């Protein structure tokens, strides 16, 4: 007998038929002797519907009230799934995030989990109940309902698994695992049997939609065994592991991309200590995440700074940067929200040279111009024009031999 945390996304519980199918899966796992915590999202499309209602009734609705509204989507799902489990003879109890007491900070819409008081959940499990928890939500110190942002149910599941020391956290979604590239763009993409937490974290942060970034951070920090599986067909899925493999790591594991990118540039600013903070600081204070940053120093004692943000934050960031430019007497400010980011990821590049050269040459051969470059120990990312995204993904997948698993 083990403790299993299972998470089912919106498509997995999209209608009553799928909720019944999830109930069958949970009942089967429970019958095998596992203790169960099940985390669910709102039914597919429900969060968007609620957000549209809020925008229609008040485009400037207070963030606190928007969170109150959005959190009701998961409340519907936990109740329906619990009812379905009772119909199958499975003792189950549902909990909202506040009932579990998933404590978060007070940043509505993007709250971060601070701690979880799992006493009530443990007591229910000890009494033979399956516990069904609403994902995506928590409560702050003032007892205000908060939401964790899109994909937040993944974070809820992994955080619950970490808090309770679960044997495994299983993320059920509409894909059967993690692939070497998006199969919709690269039909030859392969499902990976396993991938390291480091690689998955890079993939999630670089735009892969399989898992939410913070959920992978939790898995790595608290050493939670994490597995991605399909909610609609049986299979082994992909194990995301923090353990070192005795086998040699593949050179490149995957090609990731992100269309939700925009870049901003401020030119002709003083080349002096603290200038980067004076530019990026106000952007960060507005709760905008800055990603890639490139600075070029000119011969005239000025410097230019270019950085990327999420495309949804482009207009807000451009307004802030324009105000900053006036204060700094910058030469000009520019932006572009028609870009995309391509990345190659693999722990194997730690011990291999020539990855960047292979990447750059492959893109050059297809006439794809590189606008920005960013690297880490296990990834290389480039910014290109959005129209070249799909060609770039296919080109890099082939260049690194990922369609057949061969190393370059």
C-alpha cells in the first residue's frame, strides 16, 4: 500500500462521462490498496467562461473578487467526482483549497503556496477516505481566496504530494507523456520514457505545456517522483526523476518553443552601475517576469538593453519602459510582440561541445535569423521571428537526430 496523489486536468473532467471515467480510475487504484489524494481542475473551458463573465460585468473588477469567482470552477468538479466515487462504493470527501488550508501569499491570480496544513486530509485518509482536492486555489493570511495562475492545479498536486510524502504524484492529462518535441509540429517526435527534473523544468519554463513550471520546481525541491500519463489511454507515461541515471545521458532530450514572447528595447541610456536595475526594477514591481536580457555597450558611453516578457504583459511593460526612458533621457524605446523562442534542452550538453554551433548552423541553413541568444548549463535558447517557429522546431529536431533517438 502506498500514498498516491493523482491530478486530472480540465480535459480529463470535461463532462460527466469523463468525470465517471476518472472515478473508475480512482476506484481501481483504491481497490489495489493505495491511499489516494485526487486533485482536479475545473471542467474544460469553465475558467475561461468565468473570466469572460468577470470582464463583461466589470473590465476593472478587483482581483480579489475575480479569484472568488474563478475558484468556483474547481468546487463544482470536486463535488461531482466525489459523488461519482460514492456511487461506486468508494468513501470520499471533497475539499476546497481553503478547507485543506493551502496557505498562499496575497498576489491574486498568481499566488504562491507557502505551506499546507494537511492534518484534516491525513485524518480522512487514516479513516479510509479518498480525498478529492480542488486545484488552482488557496487562501492567504487574511482568509482571502487566492488562485495560483493557469496550470496551478499541477502545482497543487505536487505540493500536496510533497507535504504528505507521497510515493508518487501522477499528472493525468490529454497527452500520454513528454515528447522530444510537440507532435503537432513534428509528427516524428517520440515519447520519452523518462526525463530529469532539470530538463523538465527547462521545458516547462520555455513553453512546454505538459506541466506548469512551479509544479516541477516543487518536484525537484522536495524530491517528489512525478509521472505524466494520459487520462484517456493506458500506458507507462513519462517518469520525471531527480535520481541520477547509471546510463549515459542523451545529448539532447527535447526541442521546446514558446510563442507567448515579446521583446522590448531601450537605447542610449547611461552606461553606469545600477542602470539595469533602474530599467528592469519597475517592470518587476508590476509583477511582470523578465526572461532573456541582452545589453550592448556603445563607444559613446551609452548602452542599449533588450529583454523579453510574456506577450500578455507587452503593452503594460512598454508603458512602464516608456516612462523610465523619459527619466533616464534615453534615445528611444522599441518593442516587438511578433517573436518566438526556440530552445534545445539536454543534460548531455554538459559534457559535449559544439551544441551551439550545430544549432546555429541548422537555423542558418533554413534562412532563420537569430535575434537574441540565452544559455544555461543544459539549454540554449534563441529568439526568432514568429513566422519561422514551426520550421525552426522541425529543423532542430532533425539536426539533433531526435526522431530516431540518435545522438549527433
